[in-house]
C-alpha cells in the first residue's frame, strides 16, 4: 500500500493505524497492491524458509512467522510500505538460544523460538507504551543509510554461497568472503546452480527498467519451471526445498521450563534491540522518501504485535525485511 500520512484519530483508533488507513482506501489502489503482494509473496516464501533453517527451526515455520506477523503489523504498524518477516540479522541471535536449549529436537526448537518471539513482542510493546521511541531520533541520516547498506552487504555475502550451490558456516563478513573464495577455487561450486541463479538475476535486472512488468515474479517462476522440467535437483545436484507440510499455522502456547526462561528472555532482549533498530531505520528512511511521518512509539507497538502473532502461531522472532 502506498505510504500516505493518515489523519490522527482520538481514542482506540490511534492504536490501530492500519484500520485508519483502510477507511481512506481507494479502489484504484487495489490492482497495484495485489500485484505488489503477489511479487512480495514470491520473495518471502524462499526467504522465510531459508532464514527459518538458519535460525534452527524447520523451514515451514518461516512461512508461519511471515503470515502471522504481516497480518498483525498491517493492523498495528504505522508504516504503510514496510514488510515484516524473518530477517538475516536475527538468525544468529535466535540460533544461539534455540540450538543449546532444543538439544536437536525440532519440536523443542519451534517451542523455544516461539517463546523468544513472545518475549520480543512484550518487550517492544512495553517500550512503545513507555514512549521510548524517541531513541530513533538519535539516529542521523548518515547512520540510517550506513546501516541499510550494511544490511544489504551482509545479505549479499550470506546468499553468495547459495548462489554457487554450497554452504558455509558463517563467522563474519571478512572471514566469510575468504571462505567463499576458497570454496569456489576448491571446486565446491555447482555451476548448474550458478547458471540458474545468474539467469534469474539477469532477468530481474533486464526487466527493471519496465516497472509495469513484475520482473521478480517472472524470474522466480521461470527458475522454478526450469528446475522442475529438467529435474535439476536429481540430475545436477541443484538443492530444492522439496515437499512442505500443508495447512495453516495453528494457535499454540509455547510452554518452556523455568530453567530455560532466563536464556529466552535475555535472547529476546537482544533480538528486540536489533529488530527495532532494523525496523526504525527502514521505516524512517522510507517515510522520509514519501514525505510522511511515522510515530516511533507506534512502530515499537506494531513490531511487538507482529512478534506476538508470530509467537502464538508457531513462528519465531521477526523484523523488517
């Protein structure tokens, strides 16, 4: 949805900016929003699955977290263009808590990750109600743009091994680049996977000058058809997701023991800080571009509501994507 400043309303309505925006919605926006939603879905599905696995939980739970979080933020979030979901900057923090507490049990991992999401949600909502959103005013424009470029660079490095068809254990950006180069020179690259990935990127860039053509959607569909028709998962070793469980996420309370509570809360505090930094930077940057205002306190509440929704529906902590 296009970001337009919504009129302020008294009472409960100011806590639900999504519903306020819906009241002023125009029918002519629907076609563009539907196209944008379709394209974003094609991006969020593989991203959600990949970051779920990087966070120590089965891939399907990345989709669960994405669905619940987006619906909650659409109601409580003040930004009309921000997208929330699994984020690479949170994966290491979540994994550091989930891995030792789960003991290799996938169900236990899902429970711990969901409990972390609830902790993050409660912390963010409490901070928003305490009007601590002023902290974002301390972030100058150079810091915000530097942070965004840093996120982009981190994502680029983390996804490069997947482009070449192999995996590495992330240590840090510099060490990861060195490992990637050594792996390629050592013959670990899958050149068929690279051809599929490079072709997908090339199609996206070729169609970028034509905004009316959903280049990302066409590229993802094209890559999926090529891999499926030529059975590249079996014949060329291209990694595919395989079959995923069907159905929608169910409401569930993530019960954890008192012994695990401390680690979950401490991890939740760390995730909440990083998540809010990500979200506030992106939200304010795009709001500045659209010449609109985003209430930082409501941003915290929206982020908290999204994490609560993810936690109650078998997800894990999320941030802006």
